[in-house]
C-alpha cells in the first residue's frame, strides 16, 4: 500500500509516494534534508548566493559521493574477507592432512 511522505526543503514541503517501506523512504528523505541543510549552512558562510536547484544538486552529489565511497569500502572488505577465509581454509587443510 502506498503512503505519502513529506520532506521539507528550502522551507517548502514536498510530498512523494512511498511504497511498502515507508520507514526507509523517510530515512532517505531525512538524509537529503540534512545534507541540503548542511550545504545551505556552508554556502551562507560564503559571500555568494546559490539557487535552490544548485544547492539540491550539490547535496545530491555529496550523497552520491558518500555512496560510492561506501560501495568501495564494502568491496575492499569483501575482498579482505575472501582472502582471509581462503588463508584459514588452507591452514585448516594443512593441519588436517
């Protein structure tokens, strides 16, 4: 059953439909809202004014960058686990023989 989730960006509410995982949709919306707020606060320190679209794009790019870093870390971790597992299996095989 679809439900509506509302996120506030730039002082305006935006509502979207969420599938069966409303809790996850709210988490994602909260991540975006926090990143937009962080980008806005960084921009307010500078002298330039940035459009809402630019702020949103910067926030989305930051989140995408974090995602890529996490995916790379997971890949490295999986590789490390595979290597350690293979080493342990070899050691067990040597001990058993």
